[in-house]
C-alpha cells in the first residue's frame, strides 16, 4: 500500500490534473468546441487513472486492517458516494449535461461567428461611411475655397465701390459747398439789390422834395421881382414855412421808413446804450442803477417825443387848415408835411424835458455834482427816433413796464445775470418796441426771486432817503439854462 501511494505521489498526477484544469480554464473562451471537448476528455482520462490508483490503494488499505476493518467507513462514506455518483441515473445526467454543454458551445461558437461577421460588416460599413465622409469633406473644402475666393472678390468689389462712393461724396460735398457759396452770394446780391431799391426810393423822394423846394423858390423869386405889392389880409402868425406839398409821400414811404426806424432803434440798443452804460459807470458803481437810469431815459424820451409830436402836429394843422384845398384830406396833408419837415423838430427842448423828468424821478438817483446831461447823446437819438416813429401808420411805441410785473417771454429777453427760474421782473434794462400791441422788437429785463418785495422796500427806502436829495436837486439850477429855455422854436 505504501508503495502504491508513493508511486501515486511520485507520478504527480494530481499536479498535472490541476495544471490541465487551469490551462483549459484560461483558454476555454478562445478554443473551439472540439478543442474544449478534447481537453475535457484528457482531464477525464487522467482523473480515471488517478481514481483507479486510489481504488487500488483503498483495497490494499482495507486488506491490511483485517476482515472487518474499515467497514463503518466504507458504509458511511464510500457506499453513499458510489450510490450517488456512479448510478445509472447519474451517468445519464452527466451525459445530458455534457450534451447540453456541447450544444451551448456550438451555439456560442455560431453566435461568435455571427458576431464576427456582423462586426466585419459593420467595419466595412464604417469604412464606407468614412470614405463617403472624406469625400464630403473634400467637397466642403472645395466649396470653402470657392467661397473664400468669392469673398475676396466681393471684398475687392466692395473696396472699389467704397472708393467710388467716397469720391462721389467728396464731389457732392464740393458741389454742395459751391451751391451754398452761390446761394450766399445770391442772398448778398439780393440784399444789396433791396438796399439799392430803398436808396433809389429815398433818392426819388429827395428829388421830389428838392423839385418842390425849387418850385417854391422860383415862385418866391418871381413874386419878389413882381412890381405889384402882395396882399397881407390873410396873414397868420404861423412860424412854419409852407413848402410845396407832395401828396401821399408819408404813406408811400411808410414801409421803408418803418424798416429804417426799427433798425435804428436796434442800433441804439446795441451801440449808444452801451456807450451810455460805460459813461455812467464812471460816476455810478451800481450796475442796476445804471441800467435803471438808461431805461428811465428811454421811457421819458419816448414820452417827451410823443408830446412834442402832438404839439407840432397841432401847429401844422392850424396853419394848413387856413388854406387847405385839394383831393387829399387835411390829415394826410399834415402828415406829409411833418414827414418832410422833421428837421423843424426841436430835439433840444425834448432833451431838456427828459432830463428835468429824470431829476425828479423817485426810481433813480445820481451824484449831486453830476448832471444827467452826460447821457444827452443817447437821449437825443431816442427822441429823434421816437418822434419819427409817430409819423408811421400805425405809429410805433414802447411797451409799458413796471417793476415786479410778471415776466413775458414775448416782450423781453432775460439778462445774463437774471434768475431764470424767477417769474417776476426786478427791473427793466431796455423797453420793447410795439405796434398796435404787437411786439416788433423784444426788450431786456432782469428777473429775480422776491422782486416784488424788494421793489416795495426799495421804493419806501428811496422815498425816505431821496426826499432831501430831491429838494436839493430842485433847489439847484436843474432848470434849463437861458440859452436852452430861450432857444427859439424853428
């Protein structure tokens, strides 16, 4: 028994069986069905050899123990195992199991072949798709190249078009500039033409006046050389010389005279007013008082000129009404006479009247050693313009304004030092020019908050503080000099 066991151990059948099992397990998935069956048969044969040797050792071992030795072991272990493993049913199950395994192996091999064929087909399809994709990519690259060429061509054409458009724009700008220059030149020529027409009309009027004066002088000269004495029954104490009339001249030249007077009024505002401000600032440091003085001078100048015009017109009417005859009305004849003889207006008397009114005005004050005569140039020009404006149809006048009144955008401009959020007028700088309640030229005013309250407090303080000053002014020789008061009216 020991020899048999030694041979079994020396044969290393168990180790070889284990190696074959491990090798078969590793290669089972890659072997074919026949290879796996051959491996299994080899392992079965080797296992049967080992089992034969073990049964031989079992027999020898049982003989060594006697006739009844090992009976219990054989009964409890060997016989039950033999009954379960080596019965006919067991043999059938093993055969069926082997058959099912063989079928499974065949099925798996078939599936493997199908899978391999499918993979081959998919690989071919993928290769075909890859080929078609490469062809499409080549087409796309060609299209892209064509598109790039078209884009470059478009860029070149756009650049050419842009350059042409820029050249055209430059040409249009040059043409526009030339047109603007021509238009300005035409406007200048038109203005000159209008000026020439006005000058021609003025010259025609002057020629008609000179012709009338010439005829008057010739008639006077003829009467002076006549041997018959002139009758003096209808003599009247009128100091006005009767010149030859040119009926309708006042209405005929009304538009041109109105334009000239409006322009002259604007020139006085822009030039003489600023010169008067500069002159007054040397005597009065308060700019508000300077502007108030100039505004009062303008208002009083218009008032004095209107009064002088009324008196002058009454005298002319009284004189012309004695021997008036003709198709024209007396009023038209009087107006024509006044327009032709504006040089008979006594401007100096109006200037003296304006200065006298300013001396007693409670709204303004002036140093006692200085007289308002320093701005007589401004007053004289205002009186002349105001007098001439009364000869227009309809006459022009200035707007009435009071301190603390509601500011009107249609009448006045705000001064630069005004509070543009204030609604009340603190004081006026220059009056607005009106024609039948319609603003012809805006004036200038200063707006400040609390203008009404400051105006009232200023009026009360001036009424208290200027009373001695006014009495002092009245006591001084503020009245016109004998030369002024005694100057004969022409």
